[in-house]
């Protein structure tokens, strides 16, 4: 191989890496925007205590917190006559957590 072929290969690889990087950044921005929308909708339907509880759950396990948030938003349709209390949120969080648990069976031979 000569230098011009190597330069072409390098430029092609660099272009591919830049495209992949731009796509990852775009995906990260979309994900952050979606999370912001979920959080703003949640803030409207949760009481202050429930909001604090959800934030604590988010710190502990983000997947469970956002799964519970999506379940809440689907149940209420984003609109609710009464705000969801901390106790109701606890129940939903525990239901989501129990549905996402994995069982491990360890066998000794």
C-alpha cells in the first residue's frame, strides 16, 4: 500500500467515526429531552412529597423510576383530578420493582 491509499482509508475511517459521534450526541440530546418532558409532566401530577420520593427513587435506580413514571403517565393520561400521593407512588414503584426483578438460581455440583 502506498501513502495515498492509507490517507484515503484514514479519512474514510475518520469520517465514519465523526458520523457515529454525531449520531450518539443526537441520541443523547433526544433522550435528555424525553426525560425532561417526563419529569415536567410528573411534576404536575405528583404532590411535593411524592415528587421528592420519585427523585430519591431516580437516584437509587433510574430504570425503575422512569418505568414507574411512564406507568403513572399512562394511567393518568397526563391529566389527573387529584395529585398522586406519596403512598400511591410507593405502591407503583414497588410494583414496577417487583416486575423487573430477576431471579437467580445457583446450583452447586
